[in-house]
């Protein structure tokens, strides 16, 4: 199955008793560009949302099958909305029992499990309008594009580690950009202050043992950031059955794919098969 990458990065609170579902959603949401914080206990999720209101959406089970839960059903949904009027997707086997009792249809959407309905979740998230990041840079924007190839034995866990460390570092350093995985190659654009971008490339990326043939393609000052709202956007494409999360998007339809086609020479594009 193929999913387009999200139009903007959202902070999503995910609540479900099933740890396998939590793990699956966390990985897939992360790979298409969102940040997911997961909880199996609704009370802990309520506490998190009370303290940290920097969330854009909630995906939750209704926990009607667990009588010992403090927050379940209507109480859970109303408690979430009392804290912040966020878009809430109730994804549960028991939505039919809950729908007649929820009056706030403006913020609440219902989806009946099972897992085959995951594709709808991404459609729902894509409709959420997030206030765009207004970042006023006080320095010229320096942009750097490089390519590299995966090492033998590169795994999905390696990819997740790369994305996690990239987003954590880039947010602190004021770097935005996108990472593309295509035909066993990586394409990455970094943009920000020149010192920060070059330090990231020469001191970290070039020395990373998880890829080889690191090639600097272009660098220089540009008019503005292209990936303003991405600490590190990502999409991947892979034919191997073991790379479930690396086949999430269509390179030809992806806006970052168009960016690279516009900014690389014909010989570079032929080398990378794009």
C-alpha cells in the first residue's frame, strides 16, 4: 500500500490499549512526517495533554471493553475536548455504541477498527489545517543537497534511528529539510544557517557508517526555505518485502521529489534514477 506524505507535520497524541497498534501507528506516522506520542493508559494521556497542549490531533480507542479504566467512552472524549478543542479520531470496534452519545461532531470523527482502516487515518490527518510556522530568519538561508547509498544490511531500524536523530538535532539547530529514500539511495536537502548546515553535513552525516558514497551535489545561498515546516520531512520507496515502512509514498507525486528533479542536473538525476 502507498501513502502520500503529509502536507504538514502534526503532533499527534495516540491512545490505545493494544501495544502493537501503538507501535505500528507511531512508526508509520513518523515516517510520513508526523510526531506521535503514544499511551496505553487514557489517564496518562489526559495528564500529558493537560501539561503539554502542543498537540494538533488525537487518535484514540474508546476503551469500552475495559471496565477498570478511569477514563473511557464518553468520559474520555469529553475530557480530551475539555482540555483542548482538538480534532479527535475515535478508532474503535465499539464506535456504534458511542456515536449516539457524542454531540460534538465538529471535532470528533469515528472510524471502526480493524487495522485495514489505517489508510483513512492518513486521509483524516491530511485534512487537518495546521497554522503554518512563521519563522523569520535573521541570516541568509544556506541550502545543501547530497546523495549517498545504503550499506549492505541496512534495516528499517537504521532508518528510524536516522530520522529520530535528524529531527532532534535539526530542530535545535534551526535546520529544515527533507530526506528521500529511493532505489537504495538517499537524497537529502538541508537548509538553515550556513555554519549549522555545514557542521551537520561534515561532522555528522559524512561520518555516519550507515551509508556510503556520500556525494555533495549542490550548496549555496537561496532566497528562502523550501521545507519551512519540516525538521526533517521523509518519504521512502523500496521494493523489498522487509521494508514495509520504506514503501509509503510515491516519488513521482511527492513535492520533495519535484524539488529534487528541479534542482539536480540531468546526469545527477540519471545516476539516481529519478
